[in-house]
C-alpha cells in the first residue's frame, strides 16, 4: 500500500453532495491517518474554510449551490491550497476547464480510493515539500496460526472470524472482493454476518493493527465494490 503517515497529517475537506461517497472518502482518508472533514455544499465548504485550516480540497463540480469551476478559480486567487476535482464529468473539455480553473489534479468518479489518496499526497508534496510522507514497508504481512504478523514482526492475535476474513482477503492477491464474496469465503452466512457486520469487522481489524503497530492497516475499501488487502501478504498454515 502506498498510504502514508506523518506527525503532520494532511488536512482535507471532502466537498461532495453524494452522501455515501462523501462518507466513504472521509472514512477512508481518516483511516489512513489524514484529517478529513465533509462538506455537502459550497456553503458548508465556505464555513469550514473560515474556521479550519486545510491543505487539500477534494471538490465536486456539480454542487447544489455552486459551480466547482468557479469555486476553484476563487480559491486559487485567495488561498494556498491543493485542489483535486472529483466529478462524473469526464470529457476532454471538462478536464481542460477544470485544470484551467485551478485544479491540481482532475479525477473522474469512480476513481479507486488508493488513487485518490495518492493524488492527495502528491498535491501535498508539491505545496509542502518539507513534509515528505514515508512509504510503507514492502516486507509481507504473514497470516499464521490465528495470528497476523506485521512487517515489523509484531504478532496480532485474531479471532476465528477475523482470521477467516483476512485469509479470504489476502488470498485474493490484492484484488478487491465484494461483501458477498467475502461471505462465501467463510465470514458468513453461517455466522449470520451481513454487510454491516463485515464493515464492523473491518473496523475492528483496522483498530487492532493500528493499536499493535502504530501503522495504518492495509485494508482498503474499493468504492462500489468491497475490500482489498493492499500490501504484500503471505498465508502460512
């Protein structure tokens, strides 16, 4: 995984009127150690900017009360801030207009969450070159005997459900699995775990990994699909 951590987290405003996408982006970015807050409209973005210092703004073009192009042009004349446009409008003309309006990066929905995180970090590095982010280790994670062994060597005890969940996720070799595919692999239905239950399991495993290692868990949510294990991993019986 290319996600990174630092003593100075990147402060991000996610400006998006689609509630589910806004929530997914905020949760994902915060899980990676950033400080992300949501804004559902141009007015909410304006209020946040008045009271909260931000490094990067993820900006939709089609907001209910404002035009993203106009917002970007205004921001670039009044603030030092990175702008990532994230929109369903993907024509060449739209891209050119977005970049000419002041966007540092132009992404089309639904870009993978890892791509969005990479865009955030790249924009941040351009603005603040004295705060480089460190890359995660390429040493594989190891699943063995109901324990997850981190690249640093720390062993994390697992429950049977967590072991089953990680086993199916890691066996996919970095490809995302839907919630239904995860259930087929043993997370449910026998245990009666529904979609919300799988999301809760992800949060528990992420918390265990963070508490044990101080690092961000390489379990990533793929918008509209499911989850993947993003770091090199091995399974040993």
